[in-house]
C-alpha cells in the first residue's frame, strides 16, 4: 500500500474551544485538507472532550470523502460512538486526563486480556463489524508488535514521538532503527503499518526513508500550527510534496 497523508484536525477544535465560539469548524478544515490532497482525516474524541466534541462526529462523517480515522480509548462509551459513526479506521490509543497529548503507545501486555475478551469482540460484533479497520497505537517494542499480531489487529500505528523528540542525532538514528525493525515484523505478519506523533516538515523525510512498509502517516499538531502562518492548503501541499518526493526516490 502506498504512503498516504492523513491530517489530524484535533487542534482546529482546540482553537475553536479556546474562546467557546463556533469557529473554526473542524469539518470545514477536513474538507480543505482533502481538497489539498490529503487522503483522509484523523480525529481523537477524548473522554474529557478537550478538543473534538460529540457534535463534530456526524459533521466529520458527512464531510470527509476519503479515509476517516477515529482515535479513541477502548471504553464502552467510545465503542458505542464508533458504531454510530462507522469510520474507516478505529485507532485504539491509551488515554490519561493528566496528559497534554498521547504520551506513548499502548502497553499490550497489560491490556491484552481485556482487548481479547472485551474490546475486539465489541468492535467486531457491533454495527461497524468487519467494515472498520482496527489499528493499535504502539511503541516500536517487539513484544507489543507480537501482541498486536496475536490479537488479530488489522494494523498498527507506530508511535514516532520518541524519534521526533530525540535530543541528539544518534538517539534519533537509534529510534529509527527500532521503528524499522518493528515495521518489518508487523508487515511480515500481514499487518498494515501506519505511523504518527510529533512528525513535522523537518523530521518527516528521514523517517519515511528509514522505515519501510509505511501506509498512513498521521500528522496533526505541527501541520495545523504551520498553517497559521502559511495557510492550510499550502501546508498540506508542503507535506504532500515531501511524501511524494520520498515515494519517487523509492520507486
């Protein structure tokens, strides 16, 4: 599967919520991103509703013409909303009220039994059924990749935050090696390999060149921040250009 850009529009909602106004509208931002070339949209409805709100869900479902990726904690409430929205992808993530953003991947050894007996059956047997792709947001730890395989996940999303926030080039290179190893393992088992967190225009190309088998690349905070200065369409174009250049190098 070729690399695709998915834009996380959570922080359009953050900007809206800062003043309690009705603008900017996440669904409108989603349409602009898709018109600019993004393959789809990511949103995270958190338990505390700090950015995306419940009323955004039907609007996003109607507005998005490409891939719709619903990031969510594995709670009964979110699984019920998942079946109402019926997105293309459901990305299960860890969630804590104290964190500013998702701070790492799922620890699958800790949640494996719950995911196997409750979460996966609740998703697979609901209204979304086999139509929704289940993706697990994980660090590039081989034990977590094995867990995703054993659970029968359709995909993983590799947490790239440690790479993106590396303090030195050597630390970044070591993390790229871990990410590449994890991607190869997941791909060899038939899992789709997605990635995201902390990626920006400076670190994206080295990541894409180093890590094989990548499919959906989720980028949010950096892209939305840069769009304040350059516009949303131009910023999506800039990220698309990076992705297309790397794809051309690899063809």
